[in-house]
């Protein structure tokens, strides 16, 4: 389950951002997971739960937004969302090859929400 190593990397990034921005306590982390990223959202959530049961990130909520696969037809230029990620006939012209993926490969931390530091500056980063 490579999702555990992905979560470990995310936790490292979150800790770096927490230190860099002087965040008091992390409350919530939002992650975007694309349909072609190779990561399973349920496995990411399970990995998060396992790796944040103790320590400085215990109790931090994880929200995962699944990004759909979106492509642009290589023949006619029509953007569309294929129903199948392996077979993608264009709904306008029927072309099945040469499409450009515009969304669905991503896997990133979209937002880190934290308590506001005592100086009153907002503590949302990334």
C-alpha cells in the first residue's frame, strides 16, 4: 500500500509548513486526489488515520477531494470527461486516441487550516 508512504510525505510537508508559517495547531488538511494519480482515496484516509493517531497531528481532520479525469480531444479539440479512464471515445467525433489530459493526474495538499497565532495573523497556508 504505497498510500502510507504518500501520507508520510504529506505529513512531512505539513510539519514544514507549520514551522515555516508559525502555525499553532493544525485543524484540517485538504488534499486533492486525481482519478489517474494512482492513489486510492479510501487508502489515503486509512493511512492518515493510522499515522496521526498519536503525536503533534493527532485529531487533525483530512478532507479528500477527488478530481475527475478531464481530457481534450486530440482530433476536434472538444473537452470532455470520459466515463472510463482506459477507453475514451470523444463524444463529438468518436476519436479514441491522442487526447490531452487536463485534469486527473494531480495529488497535492490544497489547504492547511490552523489555529490563528497569538499575533492575530491568519494561519492558513499552502
